C-alpha cells in the first residue's frame, strides 16, 4: 500500500517537476536574449558617438564599462539544459564546451583591446577599435554559434 501511495504521489508530482525545469530553462533563454540585446544596444550607442551622431563623448566610457560587466557573464548564459526552446544558439555550444569557452575568451580579449582604445578618448581610434571588436568578438561567436534567423 505504501509503495502504491508513493508511486501515485510521484506520478502526480513528476509533471510539476518537469514544468519547473522547463520554466527555468525558458527563463535562462529569455535572460540570455536580454543580455545579448543589451550588448547590442551598448555597441550601437558607442557607434552613434564615434560616428558623430551623438555629441556626448563622455558616454563612451559608460557603455564600455557596461559591456565589460555584460561580457563577464557570457560563460553563465549557456548552462546545460538551456539548449532547446526559442533560441538561435547552435548545439555546438553544448556539444563542444571547451571550444566555445575558447571563443568566449577570444571575445573577451577583443573587448580588452577595444576598451584600451576607447580609453584613449580619440573618436577615430575608438571607431576603428569598435569595428575590430565587432569582428573579433560578437562576429566571431555569432559566425560559429548562432543560427541565422528564419525570415
């Protein structure tokens, strides 16, 4: 009788446990997308300043610092179990975690190079460094680990 009751209790609770795990994974995916959107926003804001479309040069350091904080989170954005759902992340992130980790490290190195150039205060230098940062960081990772959005 006890075994039957335990089995019945498990069968009633099991779907709730699965739903909880799904909710957590979906929450991680939404958070990851929000962080990536924030990274894109800071990059675009810097681009507006270096292109002369926004006159406040003092804002660059704010955006660079925010990017640094966001880049420190990259490793935690792709935990096991978040490789499904509405995401453009390719399975290689989870299938080849060492390779992905190396790509993240290269991205962080590209960011450090950009950060140093931005600290110079020279808009032309910062603009060139922003372009190189985009290719050596975001572009590098997206080329390998992001699916092309379906139109």
